[in-house]
């Protein structure tokens, strides 16, 4: 009895080889639409069944096909099995896609975008996997051909194919669910957290050389990952990829917040309300160096080279093996300086032709182009047996409370906002010291908030000792991602010239700290919002 196969796919990869092998074995190919056109162009005989091409409610023809798939090899209503109605193989795949909400809104003129026919066909094949071969992934065609030719189709392989089929239908349903719920209610926490991730590529290795790792992507073409392309260098490993995205996350924050004008409601120490307006950094270039998912230097500069040199000066020893990120196109002048250093990767919106030629002398250095800003809906962190899901931290502050008699100058306020942006992507507890829109002291990943501030101040003191050409410049701004507890060690900040502080506020000895700042003409701002990150 002739065997029958349904072939109806969006992905034509390896499809001709599969169809030709089936025809050679005497199978009948049933298809329709673009798939049938493709097969006929390959001179493969096809039986057309237009019910496969239906896009709305299944017609009787499609229901007949569905019953054939479910009844293959089975006695449904009697002990007799009718072989002439068998479908022995279902090769169907589709692409789970995020859709705008209007695509789901059904009216009298158009149907919504929820597929019923193809998903039902895949599920039916998976349900009857002991009798029907269900193929949804071109990577499985070769093994299926071998087992069909040798008449050695194993139950283990059939079950494996059914599992992949259900994996695809679950991804499709999850994609539709996410599209509807996210767009109807904004960021929300559905009863079942289903965000379909598609396997994209294997990494060179995981965090350590002995660990394997893959990248999975949300297949919606709107996240930053869809705009990332490596154009030179070794394959990425998980650590370098995370460093690239940490750098790009901070660059995205810069492009969204600091580069544009914004204001915040403010009060002075007498509760007098006013508005603090921040100067847009539209003419500046932002650069950042990241290592082990933490910033080791960051700066704003009048041009790329100026910004890079300030970032480099923060801690040259820590830049070996780091990832460098930039908000502008990497030009020839910057490339000539960057190639001298041991950066593992450089991520930027693009590289000039001259820069690419220069970097080609160092083929191991990874060059990564990022064309889309970070736009995550959720942040996920894996724990054994589950996930912690939260909204991303995107807001610098909602209020600006100047608690000291002295207000920060415009330049100091702008620098405070810039420093807090960098602190947001640093692992907590974190503190930064800045001078002229550049980090001169960084302390990240501390288990003590007191230690974070003290180490950042000491790091800044070391910076000025090592940079004898710094002249009269001081460690002007202190930034903390959380509350600062005042103690005798913090008094050191006045000795290195700190003139403005931004922190969460809320410590028991805030008043003592405020009095200390007033005596030394130091401005201090409480935001009431912390930016802890792990």
C-alpha cells in the first residue's frame, strides 16, 4: 500500500532532499501553496490538497485530513483499519512570531492571526507518534530518511520527534499569549510565565572552558540581540557575551536618558519645590570598559578619543581582558589606540572601513556591531527549579531632594545623573567617584555598603597619586547605588575633594552626615530609590 506524506512548511531547508527520498521510496506527497510550488519547481510530483492552505476556520477537507492523521494505524470506530486513509508522515513547521495587538482583533472583514489548522495538524501527528512520523525541524530530515530507507524507524526516534513537535506548538502558543498580554496590559506577570526562546547559536564555551553554552533568543526581532552581529574575531563565550551586553545596556541607558533633556521634581533642604533640569549630552561620546559584568571605567568625552582616554585612565591594570563599548562609530583614530590594548571584544554601533582594516591586524579581537537598544520587558534570573522575574531597572530617580544647604552646580548635577547611570549596571553594593564626567574610582560587588564607598574613595585617591598630570582636579562626585552610612572612614571624602554626593538616603545617622557636608560646603542629594543589581 502506497504511503502518504504531508509536506507543508515555511522553511524549505533540506525539504527537496526529503521529498525526493520519499518519492524514490514510492511515497505520495500531499502539499499546497508555496510549498507545493517549491516542490514542483524541483520536478517533484505533488498531489495538491488546497484545504492545507486554509487560513481561517478549518473546512471539511481539512477536518478529513486531521482525522486521517489521528486514525493512521488505529481502529477508531471498529476493529478494521483502513489503510487507504493513512497519512504516514507529517512534515509541517511554522515560525512563532510576535504580532501587534491589532492582528488579534477579529472583525467582519478579517480573521485574527491565531493559527488553528497547522498547529492542530502538528499536534495530531504528535498524538499518534507511534504510527505517524512528525517532522518539524529540518535537522531531523536526514535521520528520518535513513530510518525510512532501512525500514528501521524506532519508537525512541518517533517519540523524540513528537517531543520536538510539541515543543514547537508550545512556543507558538506562548508567543501568541505574550503578544496579547504584554500589549493589553503593559508589563505584567501572567499566571504561567511563557516566553518562547529559540536556540540561536552555540557559544565557544560557558563561563569556564569546560562548560558548554548556547544562546537562546526571543524571536521577535525587537530585542537588542537581534541587532547584534560579530564581524571579526574568535567565537564569543558566555562571559564575553555578557560583558558585551552589560556595556550595551549602559550605552542604551545613555542614549535613552542622558543624551536627551529631562527634568525631575526637586526640593531643597527647606522643602522649597523647584525643577532640576539636566543638560542633554547630545554632543558627547560615551565609552565604557566592562570586565566580569562590571564597569572598570566609563566616561563622557567631547569626541571618541577623548572619551576613550578618560575611560582608560580610570584603571589601566583592569582593562586587560575587558570588553570596550562605545556609543558612536569606531573611527580610525580610536582604532589605532584601541588595538594597542588587550581588549577581548569591542561593541559599538559600527566600525569605519579604516578601523576594520586596522583591527584586521589582530584577528583574535572580537568586533561586535549592535544596532538596536536594549528593550527587555522582563529580567529573569534562574534558580534551581524556577525563575525570578522582575521589571528591569530603567529609572534613574523620581525625585531629587537636596538635603544640604549647598545645591549642586549644573555640571555637578549632570555628572551625578551620569554616574548613577553607570552605577545602575554595576553589581551591588557599588560606589563610584567621578571627575569631569569620568570615573576615577570604582568599587563593585561588595557585601558591605560601607566597604563599597570606602574602596571607591581609596581607589580615587590612588588615581590622583598615579596621575601626576591631573593638576588641581579632585574627586568631585561620589555616587552610591544605595544608602551611605556615615562613619569616621567616610570623613576621608573631604580630603580628596568631593564636592557633591548622590545616594538613596535613609540611614539612621543621615543628620550627622548632612551636618558634616554643610560644614565643608558639600552638596548632597537623596533620591529615595536604590539600584541594587546582582
